C-alpha cells in the first residue's frame, strides 16, 4: 500500500497507542480520523497532532454500532474513502472473578469485544471498495491468562479469535486483516500516567512503526497475528 493520501480511522485515538499510531501515519502523508468518547478529548488530540488539514476528530462510543456508523459516514463525507481501520479502543478492570463487578465485566465486553465488531461492521463496505486493511489491538492477554484477569482475558481472547476468523472471511475481497498483541506499553491504559518509569516498556511510536511496516508489506504476505513484547522486562 502506498500511504500518501490514504485515509485511516483509529478508534480510541486521542491518547496512548492510538495517538502514537496516528502520529506515525501522519508522518507518512496519510489522512487520519481519530475517535474518543468526548469532544474535549478529540479536540485536544487534533490540536496536539497539529495537522488540521489531515486530522479529523470524532466522538464515538464503540460499544454503540450507530456511533461507529456515524463516524465512518463522517470520514467518507470528508475524504471520500477509507483505507485503513484500527480498532484500538479498549478498557481494563482487574480483580478476582468473585469480586469483579457486573458493570465492569459488561463495560469490557461492550468496549473491547463488541467494539471491534461494531467498528468492522460499520467500515467493511468502505474497506471492500478500497481493498483496505483492518487491524485490531488485542493483547498478550489474548493468549496468556492470569489471575485477576478473567474479564480482560475473556475479551482479548475473543478479539484474537474474532479477528482471525474475520481475516478468513474478508481475504476474498482483498482486505488484509491483522491483530496486534502487545505486552506492556507506556500508555494511559488502566489510569497509568506515562513517565520515565515506563522506559522499559514498548512505546506507542513502536506500535506505530509496526503498523507502517504492515501497511507497506508486499500484498502477497499477511502477518495475521503479531505478538510484541518488551525486550527487557527485568529492567522495570
């Protein structure tokens, strides 16, 4: 894929990994729509990216299919195409299963799992037209279970399975599909505030570089499931 002038949509793109991916795509000359759950977060991110002609800030709750349909419609109305979709939005709550609140369980299911479906459902027709690329941001928690992670594990195992099955469904349309499964990332996830203490972790720009590598890979080759982890977690 030649990236200059292509259009991407990143859910949860107002900070952290999504924001880092947006920066990387903009550096390649792409146009990027990012969504968050408030006008304030979307506007602040657009201002920070400082490319008003190439960035569109949207308000969308991925747990609502109608929100994602409106977001995709706004992108097509502005730029007339959609080539890359990154389903990045996610939340995490961690507690023993007997203590995990019902509300937190459903928030993770609605955002992490239903969200990737809603994002794809809203964008798949546009991706068929562009023969584009759909990516999900899963986690190493999508293959490695751990104590106090039952809800989060359930969603991320689901994201991995969903994405791999969708890959098989969509390859006849020349749509490429990949799930990226990071370990620890220096992001705002789970109320973390990135600082020097996170230097050992994967950085958002590292995921951005990975996305660029995927987009520019020869079309005959598809890395459909990618695990990525810090090189030296012992340095934390």
